[in-house]
C-alpha cells in the first residue's frame, strides 16, 4: 500500500489508534522521518519503531477490510463526478425542461461531494 493510501486510512481510522501509534505514524508519514530518527526522538529501538508501524499499518488495513468506509466514500465521490459530468452535458443541450432537470442533478451531485 502506498503512502497516500495509508494516510487516507489514517484520516478515517486514526482516532482508533493509541497515542504511541499515532505519534509513530505521524512522524513517519507526515514528517517523513526515518525509523532511526523516530527511534531517537521516542527513545526506543529502531526495531520497536518498525514493529509499531507494522502493527499500526496492519490495523488500519484491517479496519478498512471490515468496514469499507474509505472504499465506499471513494465510490460515492466517483458516482458524484459521473453525475456531475452528465448533468453538465444536459445543461448544454437545448430545451428549458432539460436544462432545469440538469440543474437539479448538478445540485444533488454537489451535495454528494460534500
């Protein structure tokens, strides 16, 4: 799993982690510190940092596998984009009723995006 995916999982499930897990994760993914730098900062071994991060990453993946919140959100965003694109095409077509309907679709899709 790449960094972007891990950060996205953390955004969703980070509040469920311990303070130490959050601290290690944030140092690694947000501050881009090496395992050695994190170990020195937290006064633990490099292996301890590695183990903590491995468990944290596995926990985040497991939460997503069980709940699917991130994948559902991404699917909703993709659907909203498809709806918006189609509605914009309708808006450009002739006919007042088509244009009004298209505006209703655009408004609903924008609500989905939020």
